[in-house]
């Protein structure tokens, strides 16, 4: 993998993991879903990415809240309740003897169809549920030295087109934005909303720091990120001036620090945007402080 917020230290144990599919376990290289699956055919599904710390899922309730909200939004009957999904997640990490530095991807589609089509009535049965747990430690070089961003021409649409708070399988606009960024020589993409204000990145949420104030988007045009929520909460609890509002690239270029948030990487510094060096071109004091506060929040959650 190229340099991204999802860069991980190579781990040979992942070759032998077992993957949970609809209540059964399969070796990694034997795990398969039908070509008639709704997610494969039309991107009809939802997902969550989670981290396991010391044998416990961080912010599990928040992730399940977001998952079931997404299921309700797309009228998808998951077929399992919160306890059932929690049991499946725990069974997967236990099957693989996993305790720490684990990333888990939970994916749910509307299920197999009788023929390639959009219409949900062509589904043959219940949903397909897949849980992939891998040994993943974030690349320390990326966390230390940060990433570069390029502002893509692809915009984040409004909720009248596709609500960006919905963690769904339809991610093509984000992929195209990322391709633009990498072809421009950057690591990842910064994306604007329909008004031209800064929205988010292709796979993470964006923050910048100006005059000691923490600034992020209004939230209308970006994923309802769990890490984003926690960073905002710990900032306010520690009297760090924080604003969720519309702002432009001018604000970004002038900022003293920038970073992105995500479940896998936590807080990752942004050292350059569109060829402009941000601040000193390295991780800033606010980013370091917020990372420590975030890590303390993770620790508190798994101890609760």
C-alpha cells in the first residue's frame, strides 16, 4: 500500500485469519461472496470499521448506533440485533486469538439477487454479513511525518443526492477523488462540499488549527465519524476553542496545523495541502495534545 492514513505494518499472521460469513468461518483464501450479491452488483450495503484494544472493541456502542441508523436509512433488515452482532464480532476475534492492534471490517449487504438488477424485490433471502478481522498496526512513520493532500474536483454531494453521513458501500466518488490526488502527487484527497467549502477527505475527516482554534466542517457533507466525534468532545472538555462551521481553502492554507481523523489511524498530521506547507510542515502541538486526549478516551471506553 502507498503512503496513506491506512498504511499498516506488514503482519504475516493475516495470511491465516478466518473470516466470518453469515455465521460460518472460512480461511482467508476460501472466503467468498456470490457475484449476485447486492453489494457487488450495485453497492447496496453498509459497513463499519472498528479497532480492538486489549480484547475490547473501542466505542462499540457508537459504531452499532451508526450501523443501525444506516440500516434504517436504506430500509435494510440486518437480521441480527445489537447483541447478535456483538456476539459475532467477539466470536471472530476469539476464533483468531486476537487481542490488540486489530482492525475489524463489518460489512452488510442486502443479500444475493436472482438476477443483476437494482430492485430489492429480486433479493432471494436475507442479508450477507461479513466480518474481517486483521492484525493491523498503523505505520508509525505516517503518524510521525504526516501526509499530503490535494483538493479534488469531485465534490461531496448534499443529502438530497446521497447523505454523506451514511456509511454505505457506494464510495466511487471518494475513489475518483483519491485517484486525482495520487496522480497529482499527494497521498490523499481533500474534498469540498457543493458550496466550495471544505468538507472532508476521501476516507477521513479533516481538521485545521488557526489562532489556537480547532476548526472542522459543519458535518453536513461528511461521514459521521466516531473518531471525529470523540476528538470534538475531548477538545471541548479541555477548553480548547472548537468550531464546526463552513470554511474555505483560504483558511486551510493559512492554518498553523492540520490533521485528519479515522478509526484506523486515529489522528494523522497533514503537512501539506495543494503544495502549500501547513505550519512548520510537521506535527503541531495541538495535534499531539489531541492525540493524547483521544487515546485516553479510548482507554476509558474499553475500561468502562
